[in-house]
């Protein structure tokens, strides 16, 4: 049996899961999160097996201290010794053109992850911190990096090139990279298993950040996020696709700096900008109260998702299955119902009772629907653990 630790480093948080691996069986032994790293009031949680979640208030000035605390907690109930760890898998958002698949960690790989922070300034610096911290604490344990962008590297140039002067790509690597690839890969794989073939599948990862991918025969052929995770559909606080001149116009006429414009697009736009709420649960509550701004914002949200689903049906030349996943995709029956109703021309008939279920894989289209629709809870940690086992072998 192997023990694999999976880490997901954020700018001020560190999520972790410990897997026990035997053959094709991956059991979660323990999981938790170190939160508010470098911020007053930091804490760490752990849940071992089916036990209760336990919270510890502890100072976490850096990611290194956070990882040390995670290891200490695991040694008190989930690991007998560090020697039991076979490997550590890390989630990294941006792999650029350096990484078309997961990779074993070396000093060079860490440098490249850091260098690619220009593509994911909120995520890659934290990932590099986590990699260096773990390498310092456990220098003899093999580590693996799994990239959110890797799944999208199968796109053809027609899908990933922007119509800019070509040297912007050749010299500056400006192109579509996508995001959420680990999630899209997992749910597309599960959907293919459920429909009994690879087929043509549209995966909708809809959370506070959201992206949609077109998958054909197990490979990504197009995805909604672009050079950065700002592109694509309307999101919780991110604008998604807009006329590219709008930021220039706002900066010119309203005197905003580059940093202020960046903050507006990433932190003040999307659903938050349209109606004052970034959490979909708050939006649905406001809609129930008749809040006009929330109603309109939700229509914008649904319309933006429909535009990508429709365009990807054209790209794929048809569709066998549509999958909803991530926080909103898995939990908002209202959103799924609205989308399925507007896609009924495809021969989708919604199963109202199935659509009410939460927290499980379920088909929400009725038997006989020409296009099948599923809700599949994503499991990025499992994919990271599987890649780690494969590469350390």
C-alpha cells in the first residue's frame, strides 16, 4: 500500500488530502485545510476517515509552517511515520507551454512554475512556495506537479491562437491556455464511462470561477478561459469575455491605472458587479425576493454559458453529453433547469426529481433524451493522486 499526500496551495491557504492507494483503489485517509496563512487568526483543520472535523488555532506565518503543521497533524493519527509517504502531488494552475503533462519536481521545474506566475499571479507564486517548502521539509520524498492547463494542450492552433501579430505568440507566448483542466479531464472521463464511449462531451465547470470545455474522444479541442482565468463566461467577480477596447476606454476616460483596471475586471465585475452578490446562493435568495438586478444578472450569467455551449456544439459537430460540475454546477438545480430548458431543442428532457439531488453523480436528463445531461462532482485531488502514483513509479 502507498500513501500519497495531495497539496493545493493558495495565496493564503493550503488544502490537503492523504490517500491510501492499493491497486486501483484510492481511499481518502485524511483531509483538511490550513487557512489564513500569513494573516492573523490562522487555523488548520483535519478530518480523519469518517471522524469529526477538528480545528486548531495555530500561527501560520508562511507556507512552510503550514506544511509542517499539516505533517504534524497527520503523524498524530493518519501516518505512523513520514517514511510511509510514497509521494506528494501538487496542484499548479499554469503550466504554460513548458508542461503538456504532469511532471516530477526538480529545481528547474520549481523555477519554471515561478516564472509562469505572469499567467496566474494569484496561484503560481503560492504553488512555488508550497513546492519549495515541501522540498525543504521532505527532501527525500518524490514530488509531482499536476497542471490545470495541461489537459488543454491538445487544442489545435485554430483554437488557441489569438488573431494578434504572430510575434505576440512566437516571442511572448500569448495564447489561450485555459484552466480547470484537471476537473474537466476527470468529469469528461466519468461521463465517457457513463455513456459507454468517448464521444463528444461538453464539460461545464461552474463555480465562482467558471470555464467550459469541448472534449472529443477524451481530448480537449476548445475551452472558454484564455491567456488567463479572466476570460470566458460571466463569473462570480470576473467579467469573462468583453469587448477588448472597453478596459482601454475606461482607463482613458475615467483615469484608472492598470492595477485599478485589473482589480475591476477580476474582483469587482461578474455577478458581483451586476447585482452586488458574487455567491450564487445569495443571488438565488435575492431572485426569490424579486430583486430586479439579481434577476437580470442571472439572465446575463445563463446567456453567457449558453453562448459557449452552443458554440462548442458547432465546434464538435454535435454533442453526446453535457456535464455540470464545481460549486454552482453541482449544487444549483435552478441554474441547471434554466439551461436545460433553453437547450431543449437538442432533445433534452429534464428529469425534475433527479435534478433535485445533490452531492452525487446523477443523470438529470430523462431516458431517451437525444443528449444526455449529468451532474458529476469533480475530484481533482483524485486525479492528482493518480498522476503522482504513475510518475513516482
